[in-house]
């Protein structure tokens, strides 16, 4: 057996799709319950520029200083954000990355980030528990987008298992079957 021991991708991601007004993640669609309460890691949020094109991996350039914008690095780059979200749902458990350069999703992240930073209950070492409440459509001359809307419902400590590696079940060994077919040569 050839074994390159390359492992499997452990990337866990979640995304908001403004065209369909829906959330998706690497294993399907999250439940309404999952989107009803999750932690938003505003402390480690990333801001910068992203370029997403068909047929090539996305390219993101993150700022070193959130308060100091970098100039646009080139054609097809749009403002981008990346934030980790923590879920405790039956199907969505643990940390999932939300990285986007879509106008609506970036706008939604910017709005909730500002609310978090100005929230009267904000405390060092605590993360906001966020609830997705719907979206708002914005029409442009050419096309439209949707901005996801959020509400802060409480504050909580970062869970102890935030940085825990996901448990991956080993794949079963393949069963070798003996062939009963006659080989013609």
C-alpha cells in the first residue's frame, strides 16, 4: 500500500453566502440553533485584503496592525476579514474560521466588531456570545449583497477546549478480497 502519511485536511470553516442568504460550513448547513449562540473571537480578528478567483486558491494579505490600514495590493483585491467562531451545537462543535472578502459579510463583521468594542459589558478575558438575527439587503447599481445582522446576547469565558485538536477517527483498514476471476494471461 502506498502511504504518504499526508493526513486529512482538518480545516473547519463557516461562511455566509449573501446570494442565497444562507450559512454553510465544511460539512453542510448549520442549524438555526447553531447560529443562535456562538462565541466571536474579536481579540484575534484579522483585517486586510483578499482576492478570490475561480480555479486558484484564495489569497489573503493580513494587516499587522488593525488600526493602520494597508494600501490595496492590486487588482481584484477587496477588503477581507477573518474571525474564529466557537460553536456548541450537535453538528457544529469547536472552533470554525469565517474568512470572507464579500461586501455584505465584511460589513456585517465590521458592524458587530464595533458594537463589541463599544459594549458596556465588555471585559478583559471575556468573549461575546453572538446570535445571528437575519440579514439586510443592499442594492447597488449592478447587483446586490446582504449584510448578516448579529446581536450580543451575553459574555462568556473562552472555553478550555478552544485550542484542542479535533478528534479524528482512524479510517478502517481496507478489506483485501481474493479474486476468483480468471486472468487471461
